[in-house]
């Protein structure tokens, strides 16, 4: 895995709200934007900001369905990140 991608992913996970979003997504197939907002207790602009950082890092994918936005975990990217950290140990 590219070290620049690892740095971006690790930086995205360094925030407690984004980490909680990823943890919640690891337990479910997808979350709606409103569910993420309820999970975090943050305003809509704050949730959008955090989801953009996660999406830019490649850890999550967003899909617009009408007026709803669904968020899914990019499990392949997480496996790559885990594999990178495995090489350190």
C-alpha cells in the first residue's frame, strides 16, 4: 500500500467521530446520512465535513439515492491498511 494513502487513511481515523462512523459501518452494510448524524450528534455541515474526509481517504464510499445519501465502508481499503500495519509487527 502506498505510504501517502496510509497517511491519509490514518489521519482520517485519528478523529473520534470519524472512527465511530467507521466502527458503526463495520457492523452494518450501510448507513444513511441521517443515521450518521444521529450516531455522532453533529450538525449536518459537520457530518458532511467528516464524511468528505473519510471518502477522500478512500475508507468510505457515498452513494446518492434521490435525496438520500448512503455511506458504505470500503472494506478493501481497510484490508490494505490492516495489511500495511501487519508488516510493521
